[in-house]
C-alpha cells in the first residue's frame, strides 16, 4: 500500500509519481487505471507493458516456489 497510497497518489503534488514508485509492482497498473479514468484516449502503453512484465515475473517466481515446495513434500 505504500506505493499506491503515498508514492503514486495523484492528489499529492503535481500527480507525477516519485522516482521510488517506479520500482513497485503496482506502478504500471496504477498508471493504466489513472490514464483510463482521466484521459480521452489510451496512452499508457509503456505502463501496460510494465504491468504485464511484472505479472510474468511474479507468475514465474510463484511457479518456481510451488514446484520446489511440492517436490520437497513428496
């Protein structure tokens, strides 16, 4: 919640997230949501790609951990 609640909150400052917000997994998805809510057209393609990359990385990490845990259990 730190990334979404404080670092990326568009109501604080000029609405541009700080440099530290870029490393959180919710940055891309948050920008896509804000763009979808307040823009006339969709222009958050880099943030959408970043969100999909984070999704793939987390899915691979989850699969690795589950495979390792299930191998150790049997």
